[in-house]
């Protein structure tokens, strides 16, 4: 179930291929992958925090990259904190993908996979493309269908056949997740959306 545009670097080579990043501005995209990264530890200005993270990957129809003579779709990803707090980024992505979605604990993120949105693309300090924000498709607008297999990975219900096909850096994040070390017992509801 791996994304065709993401090649798993199984030989451990840390070198990255350099591709032309997406141009800045608004692109239509289809959400093709949601990966639950579990609880990740972050440090910002000396303050350590623990947050539940999820990785969204969008395919950008009509944009391709040539890899070893094969034209593959272009993808762009973003890591989001699983939070329904109004200032969090996740709710804006949910509403962009499904304007009718309820932003409460009944939300199932897996229902968003395959849906389209408009993505405002900007640049990181190093010149890479990044998603600044997401907006709903305009009335009458649609996103091209995809041949990319849709992927959902839930850290609490792991499918090893999916995990093994994810890029190495994602597998490492999942392996280092605090969720792997201290899974909640008893199926208690956290007030946060389910992954699936």
C-alpha cells in the first residue's frame, strides 16, 4: 500500500534526491495517506512537549516528477497535531476536506482519505515546498481521480504490511513514538478524533 511516489530507502542511504519543488500558490490536492505517528516528543526553545501527531500526504494531480525514466505523481505532506482546539491546524484541514464534518470525538480521520482540497503552497527557509493551509474546493470544482493506493495507518491497530512499505523516516518516527512504550489501557475515549 505504499505511495508510488515514495520510494522506501531500504539500503539506508541518507542521501536525498533533489526534485523541483511544487510552485508557490494554490494547488488542488487529494489526500492519499494518513499515518498515525502516535505521541511524539518535541522540543521548542528548550521546552519539551508530548503531542499526538498525524502525517497527511496529498497527491497533486497533473504534477509529476521523473524518477529513473518513469513519470510519478508529485506528493506533498504535512505533520499535524491531533487536536480539535480551534487554533490548531487539524480542524482547518478537516473542514477543507469535508466541510460537513463534525469537529468532535465522533470524527474519524480515515473518512477524509480520498477527498480533495485546495492547498496553499509556500516555502521553507531551505526552499522546500510546504503546505501553508488548506481550503475547501470551490463550488463545482473537483480533483482528478488518482491511481495511487489510499493508505491509512493507525498506531493502535498496526498493519505490519502497511508499516513495512512506509518511508524509513516515517517508520523511525513510529518506532520512536511514546505510544509504542505506553499504550493506553481500557479503550478510554480521549476526546480526540479517531484515526480509523
